[in-house]
C-alpha cells in the first residue's frame, strides 16, 4: 500500500475521537465515521488501488459497531498481514475524566442507554480491550483539551512535507503485572532505592514530591538519569530521521507505584520542551482518578 494508508481512530466514548477525526479532515484526510467492519476490506482495497484519488484516509471504529466490535481486531490483523498500511490509534482517558465530559455535554453513552454511566464506561473498556491491544499508538487524553487534540493530530499525522514531531510516550509500570504491550524500549529501575520500605512513603506514589525527592537523591539515581538522558538524546534524532512517528519508553519497578513513576515524571519534564517531540505520560499501574 505504498504512498497511501488508513488511519483507524478508536477508543473510549468521550475520549476525543471525533475531535481528532475532524482535525485530520482539516489537514487533508478523507474521513469516515463508524464504517461497518464488513466494508473495511473493500474500503482499504479502494484506497490502495492505483487509480484511487484518496491519498490518506482516516476512520473511526468504536463501540457503536455493536456486536461486530469483537471482529475488529482480527479484521485489522488480516489486512496488515496482507501488506496494507494501517495504523490504529487508541484514545483513552481516566474514568473520572470521561464522567466529567459526559456530565458537561449531557450526552448519553452509546453502549446502552439504560445502563448507569459508570457501568457503561466499565463495560465499554472490557469490550474494547482486544482492539486496544492491537493499537499502534495509545494516547491518554485525560488532561488534553480540544486544541491539544487538534495539535496532536496535526503534529503527528500532518501530510505536508516531512513529519516535524514525534510522539514520545513514557509509561511507568510494575513488572509483577507484566510488560506494557506497546513498549518499544523497556527499562528496569528495580536497582534504585525503594520508597516502599519507608513507612511514611509507602502509601504515596512517585508523583508525590517527597517520594520523588527520595528516589532522585538516592545513591546511583543521578548517574542513571544522566545516562538515560544521553541514551535517549542519541536515539531520538535517529528515529526522527527515519520518519518514525512515535516511540514508547516503558520504565518499570516492582509494583509500578514509586520508582518507575518518579523516573517517568522526571524524564518527561526533561524532554517536554524539546522542539521535535510531543511528550505523553501514562502511569499504567496507578489507580485512575
């Protein structure tokens, strides 16, 4: 599928899919909202055909597909295995953020109008998890507004000339819960001093100033951070030069609560003002909210 491709936007209701789709339309994408999965192969073939006038296309696939949601992942895998250029972007957000958005807009959740909102959101997460697992890019929109999402779409998927920015995602996690499936680079910080064994820090997390200070001032942390900065500063320009649009760096400790969170917060602060990067943070194993 040289020269053309399909961008599939999926994610939770209220996470910003429509905003991203409209932003893509504004920068030249042919867009479709909620195409039935049975028509997906025909649509992809149309885009790929030599006589097609569609250069880039984007579509939303989400919970509105009803029972066919379960067939989304395999349909996407089959097309990718056939050599088609397809990227899946999955938008997510905390339950608190989604509840607030539904409350502000007074929308009804599309899954089941008779369900309480919290139950509908939880059920949607379960139903969309297989689709989330096949996604190429994950974006947490909990703290992103309308203009942030439009900027993300333009920076990441703009089609005028070479890509100017890359999405750099830092993900904290606990090894006891398994590796993040989306990780490109995995780092283990279990060698650092553990705040879990300090009584007054045990039940806080790495975003807490005292926990962060404990981790950063422990023996070996400063040297590690300098090496990690240098390592990423070496890699990032090379990924950008190859046209790479995203890189996910996963940093893990035992439970994903203290050390990995503190290091992710520190590294994201360091890189967030870098010109060619759009920096995102996700703490996989911290409670939402």
